[in-house]
C-alpha cells in the first residue's frame, strides 16, 4: 500500500513537470519546466522557478528578454483563466503581466545605457525597438482581458 502511494505521488509530481503540448506550441523556444496554471495549487512553484532563473541571469539584455517571455506566459494564462470563467485569477495574472513588462522595460533601458557607454550603436537600435514593442504591449494590456 505504501509503495502504491509513492507511485501515485511520483506520477502526480511527474505530471507537473511535463509541459503541455499547447504551451510548447505557444513557446517553442522556451523549455517550460512547470506547466501549472494559476488555478493549480502548485502554481507558486512555477513562479518561484522563474524568479530563480531570473536571479541567476546576469546579462541585463537577456534578463529583460526572460521577463518579456514570462510576461507573455502570464498573458496566455490570463486568457485561459478568462475562458474558464476564473476572472479573479485572470486579474491577478494581469497584474503580474504588467509587472513583468515593466521590469523588462527597465532592464532594456539599462542595457541601452550600457550600449551607449560602449558605443555600440547597432545594439542600441535593436534594444530601442524592443522597448517600443514592450511599450505597445503595456498599452495593449489595458484592454487585454
């Protein structure tokens, strides 16, 4: 009986780490570690994992890109919560979406300053485009859900 409980618990935990096919289709370049949605009791693990990943990312431009990817995931999750009629969860996820976009914008602006200091005009132009994309997404997020 004990071994059966261990097997069931192991299968449940294994299921949490399997990315859903829909998530892989939406984010093919990013390996989702936790596929839990906001209505899952294990969702905090997903958010915690993202914070660990960001903490150990030292390049400012890459950190901004990770925040942008995580913001897109929050938008996707928010839309799914609205579709399921879980408006309260969707609103909480929308707040996280806005916070992640703002952090991405802040890190991109830091990266632009570094590019200016080093005289890397091409990199600055590329980063400026990303900042504009984030600004437009921030404006769109008001009407997102």
